[in-house]
C-alpha cells in the first residue's frame, strides 16, 4: 500500500535528482534534495487538511488530484507563479520575466522579494480564514477544550471570522505603513498593496470555499434524495434518474484544494530563495516536495488515519493558523523557514500524541466495561 501510493513520488524524486545532477553537478543535486525536504516539512499540515477534504471525494477525483493537481502544483505554483509575480510587480512581459529568471538571477530574486508583502498578505488571509472558520465551528470532538469550547460559542455570531480577519489585516497594513514611514523607506505606498492583496485573499476564500461548501451541501441532499428514489424504484420497479451533482461538488472541492495548496506553497517558494535563486533547481526541488505532499494526502485518506487519530485535523488547522500569522508577520519582519516548518511539525506531532492517548484511554474504558 505504501509503495503503491508513493510510487510516483519515488520516480519523480529519482528523475528530479538526476536532472539536477546533469544540470549543475553534485552541488545542484544537494540543493534540490534540501529544497524537497524543506517543502515536505513546510507542507505536512497541508497534507492533513487536504486529506480531510479529499476523503469526501471519489477515487476518480483522487486520481485527478494526483495527476492534473500535481501539474498545477509543480508547473503552476513552483515554476510559473514566481515568474508571474515578477512580471506583474516589475511590469514586465512574461518572456522578460523568464529571461530574468534564467540570466539575471539576482535581479529576479530581488523582484520576487519586493513582491513578498502582497504575496504574504494574500496567502496569510486565505489561510487565516480557514483557521478561523475551523476554530469557531461547534464540533463533537474537541482537542484543546479550554479554548475550543468558548470559541465555538462565539462562533454563533454571524460573520465573526470575516470581521476578525479584516481587523487583523487593517492592523497589519497600518503597522507596515508606520514602520516604513519611520525608517524613511519608499514602501509606504505598499501598505495599500498589502491591504488590497489581503482583501483579495479573503474574497478568494469566500468564493471558492463558499462554492465548494454549497455543492457539498447539495451533494448531501442529493444523496438523501437518491436513497429515497432507490427505495421508491424497488417498490415500483421503475429506474431512478441519474445523478450528476457529485461531479460539480467534486470539481469545486478540487478547485478549493488547488487554491489551498497555492496558499500553502507561498512560504515554500519565498523560503526557497534563501537556498538558491536558480529557478530550474527551485522548480525541481519544490516539485519533488509537492509530489510527496500529494502522495501523503492520498495515503492518509486510504489508511483512514484521520478517523483513527481524530485530533490530527485539529493540529493541522492550528498549524494553518500559525502559518497565517507567520506570513503576515513576514510582511515586515524576517522569520527563518526552519521556525515556520518546526511550528507545524510540533503542533501536528502534539495532536498525534494526544490522539494516541485518547485511543488508549477509550480502549481501557471498553475493557473495564467488558470485564
């Protein structure tokens, strides 16, 4: 099962490392390997959250996520996205941006770094909304009850998560503007860009998340109606009409997954510049990492890991909240990627350990009741 799920990841790793060695020798080989590990460590929480969504989808759409989704993740986010950012921020054509990426790596890196505030604002707000909507939802299973219970009660207030997100965005943009003004930088005007980018991230979440939620609800209603029609068909002997809504629901959930993956990849793409500014090595390393994240997502779904370790999803969402805050902080201050990766790993490891303890406690209770 493990080898079958990760077969493509192993194959892509071998091809990617071989291509790196041919492209730039053993130094390039080592850089690509480091970038792959960086991407996996930064995106483990992404895999857990993805698994929570993907388990609702059919085997067909899981395959689409592993094929078409990988192409979008590797070529779209890890290769094309930095080029598009440079083209837009520097007001250059895509061809000029590609030329910079290949022939003037230092200027290319500087242009991407200059665009970081808007990237971080967009991704930070998208991830923050995911965390807030999770933490304000009243759920049967609670991990950190001392904080989740009161927040679930607060979550009954309409649009609370949106209001909190906008307040945080306003504080972030105003702080960025004041800091730039005090240091005499020419980035005061970027405070407006941060604000607009953050609002764009919020709108993107509401549109894509809203559509996926709408069609998911429709799917549940349709499944109930389908069950009733099956019972009616058994009684009357008539064929029930075909159901097509599942395709729409799956498509919008797939779209939601891709936007989610894009938001998670922002920190990896920006962090990769700390290791190399060669776009070819960056695409190879981050692409290998993205492949493992997707394989891990499918593995978690097929093994039923989220059902066995019920707090994992909580830990992943707390890691999302931490990553959102880190992205917003990096608009003004630099934070080492190691810290970003460790925060997510620690939170997920803690939630896993809590799940194991819960399972043991339940098993002991069942034994006592049986005895």
